[in-house]
């Protein structure tokens, strides 16, 4: 049983306030609050309450409200976070209400959905808040009944003193509890006694979603609102030269046409201030249809953009770096040529163990393979959109964003308004995958509203989103292995890079498991805008690494799982180097579990089976993909996954995330591809950009979680990287061909296999 000291936090972590209408409010620094919006929920709450930074409310009727800080885009944090709170509070789940907190930049430490860190970072604060509230309710009951606190128990929102037979629900003690001093230390529950955490709960927004309630930014409307569309350059490496406003001024419903520039000249960009085209043309009118029709008719002249350099702040407090955006219109064929050139050059050595160069000289055999993957578009189902109402020195922004804290400074600079006067209200997101961490769409909408002095909703077309970035980079990685005459592994060398970043994680497996190991990185500057894409960098390097390990195991005459386990055993018992960023025992654990659950050594007749495992976002995932060839077509019959993500808060939600990531990965592995011709992407909508279809999804997906008492770790992203290689390794067994280049579909078609 853990004891938590509230003074561990450098801020005043918890404070308590009495509510005007009775009851207690327990506030803690990292949650932001807002008034409930649904009348039916208000009826179940006290009549009056205060609006503060961030809080837990306990009403006189025993109801509990949590204002969830993290924007929700389907990862189910809005359900899982209150489950943690309710567990330690020891309340009845049916009495818990949840609201999405809006952004309060002066009252919150982290309000960001990304990196699969929401539950991991909220775990201890939420448990502490719930346990503290429970302790104060017990103290209030002890005072009322004149009995020792040690003799009082709680269960499902009921306080009881068994010796006297006295009972009360939480609401009856809430007002008195509000006057109690916040305890310096609280005791957290034993994990073995959990009743809510670890038991599946339905999505708190589920009913609203399926009944079409307005939850998303694109649903938002206010009286007198105008509509806007944007026009950006047709290719990377180009910029606005001029436009003819008169070409659309006579069209129905068109109010104004003007250009906007997202950044002030003296503004220092932060990590998420990616904007492909900072200067764009805005068209404003009375309806989305009218502004989009005008967009087709607007006469615009473009010109080549010069090379540009600027400083950008590093993510998470890392130092600034200089970004160079080269001039010119780029082409995929030239990208491939340049990457092939860099493969032959020495890279930047980021890790060296032993003497790999000498080991390669002595090798009896050298295995070398190069893997590559193209740019990918995020393709969130809900188009980028934002509502803005800027009047004077006040601004209200409402829309889908993963990272409100990172766009706040940009908005303040671009609008010339103090940051504290900008209210960002958070809509539920119709998909994110990293794309909505880059919130320039909010700056665009805000500047448009400021210009016309009216509320406005700005909506991208699918073509806008797919042709203006932000993309997953294009990557390449070369792996080399040195073997002796008995096929023992002597050394491994990886050289990985991309446009415009490297995917290399030099201290991850198999680093630490091989005496002689060399990792080199390289990158090529580009004016094509890239950004975080589900499991950034890991989504490619895992595919390359795990495909190579499979091929290496075959050459060495070893079972693919057993080969990985041998390497991990070495990393566990006698690791090489001191900077290995994985736990070899937990890594091996998911491989052993997936071997058992997939019945690895006994596939059904006609089934071709591939395996892959990877560590990222603090979690371990191993996957086995079963493929069959039916009517000259590869069909993914089954995927079995094993994951170690610590304690699983909401098993059904966790399983859903795993299934979604696996299907997403298979779709991207088969079909995902974006190429460029003279700076322009060759696909701008789903008629050409191939997405996985329902009939192509695996027929069965099994998710198995390692039983654990470790604190929760990441989950939304770790399922994604391993499936690329598991699929590739399975296809090799089915077709006899290794797949070194993504996507796989064109190569399969060359083998006369249908897709």
C-alpha cells in the first residue's frame, strides 16, 4: 500500500473549497474546469458551484464530477481518467460525471494528447486526488460521529462505522469535509483491491456519438457566424505572388477575400508551429458551399519561394535548433536518388559498442539489406476545422487540437492579444494520429475572424489537408550483419535516415544485446512539411529492424522468436553498454506470451505466419500475423498481439485501441504512399490515396495483456509499429519474396497477386 505526500508536487497540488450550494470541491493543479453543459447532468448535481482552475466536485447528493484535461480523439482518456479517480475515491461509478475541460493556460501544467502519455502521466495525480478526497470525507464522518478515523470504512460512496452502525453517503459529509485540512499524506489502495480500474467501462461519450450529438468542432455553430475556406500554393517550394479579388467578388454569398500571414516576423516558433504555407488566401462568405465554389474560381498567381532558415524551440524543453527550408520543387524520383547516395556515405555515428569495423573484416559472411518507406498522409476522418470569434483584445477559439498549450503562444503573437485573453475550448477530435498537434488551422481561423470582426468557421477540404502537409517522412535504413563460419552473429550495423529526419533510435533493441554494434544516422533537408505520425519514427524503424532480424534468423537457421529471445537473454543477463532504453525481461515476456497464445509452432494448414516485436512509448508489444493466399489474393486471417503496458485501466478500451492500430498498420503497409511531382503530391483525395477496406481487415484479432502491477504506460501507439514487419514476414512465408519497400501492394501485384 503506497503512501503519497502531497508536498511532493512543487505546486500546491490540492486545495479544498466549500461550494455555495453545499458540498465539497477538491481542486488539483493539472485539471481545468468548466460549467456542465447538459441539463440532465445539472439535475443530478448541486444547484450552485464555483468555476475554478481544475477540480473534483463532490455534491451534496453524492455525485462526483471530474473535468478531464486531455483532449479526446478516440483513445478513451475521458473515460479512463475518471475511472482512476473513482477507484481511489471509492465511489460508485454510476455516480461519476465527466466533462471535457477547456484550456486554461495559467492554471494547468500539461494539457496534451500525444505520445501515448495521458494515463501514464495522470496515474499518480488522479489516484492522489481521489484518495485525498476520501480521507477528508472520512475525517468529516469521524468528527460528526465522534469516532476514530481508523474505525471508518468506505465502499461505493458510502461511509460506515460498523461499531455504532452509522452510515452516510458521501454527499452528506461533503460540506463538513470542505472545512477539513487537506492531509499531508494519504494512503493509496493496494492494486489487488481495485474494483473499477481493470474492469471495462463504456465510453462516457458513446451514447452522444452514436446519436449524433454535437461534440466535434465541425458541428459548432453560433448566430451570425460566417464561413471561410483557404487557398494555399499548389506545390511545396512555391508562395503567394498575387490574387485577383474581383474574380469572385460577384459570386453568391461571398463577403471578402484577403491574404493572411500566420507568423509575425519576430516570432520564435515552437516545436509544433509547423505551417507548410505561412501566407495563404482566405475566402469568407455565408456558407461552406459558397466559399468552396469561389475557391475554384479565384484567380491566384504563385511564384517560387526562396530558401528560408529559422530557429525552432525543441520539444519538452530541449534546446533550439535551426531549420533550413530549401528552395526548389522536389520530386520523389530525386528523393530516392539522394537517399541512395546517403546510404553509401558515412553517417553520423550515434552509438558504437565494441569494434564493429574489425568484426566485419573477420566475417565469413555479411548480410546486408536496405528498407524504405514513402511519405504518408494522416487522413483524419474529420477534416481540419476551427471556429474563432476575435473581438478587440478578446478571442474565443473552439476546435479539434491535440496540443492547445502549444498553439496559445502562436495565437497571442499572431493576433497581438495577451495570451490570458484567449480562451481555447476543446472539441472532441474526429481523429488525430499526430496531425492535430499542429494547430495552424486555429491561427488561420483566428486571423480570419479578426480581419472580418465576426465569428467564423474555417473548414479544410480533403484536398487542402492532403496537399498542405503535415506528413510522415520518407525513410530508408540499411542493416548489415557479420556472421562467422558457423553462422554466429559477430556484429550488427544500422545506418538510417530520411527526408527530412532520421528514424533511428540508437539505444533500442538489439543494441545492448550484441558485442559489436554500430548505429549511424543521416537526414536530408526538404521543404516538404513533416510531423508526428502515429508512433513517430518507430513506425518505420520497427518495420526495417524486425524484418531484418527475421531474415537474419533464417540465414542462421534459427526460429525467429527463439532468436530474438536469445538476444534479449543476453541483454538481460550481460548487457552491452549502459544506455539501453528497454527492459529486456519485459520485452522477452511479450514474445513468450505471443508464442503461447498464437500456438506459434503449429499453424493451421495453408497459413503463413510472421512475427515482430517492438518497444516504444514505454510499452512492449509482440504480434503474430497469419496470412493465407485465397484466389490469388493475400488475406490476413488473424493477428495475435501480446502487450505489456503495466496496469490496464479499461480493458475493453485498451483492446479497441490495439485493434484499431493493427488495422491501421496493415492498411498503411499494404497501400500507404504519397509521392511528389514538381513539389506537388500525386494524391489529394481517397479516389487515389488507397485506404484499407472493411473486407481487407483481419478476420480475427486477439489482444492479450501481460498481468502486471507496474504503473500504466503508453498504449495508443505501441501496437502500430510491430505489425508492419509481422505482415512482411508473413507475406514472405506465403510468397517466397522478401518485402523491402513499402507499400507492399505494388510488389504483390507484380507477382500476379490481387490487391
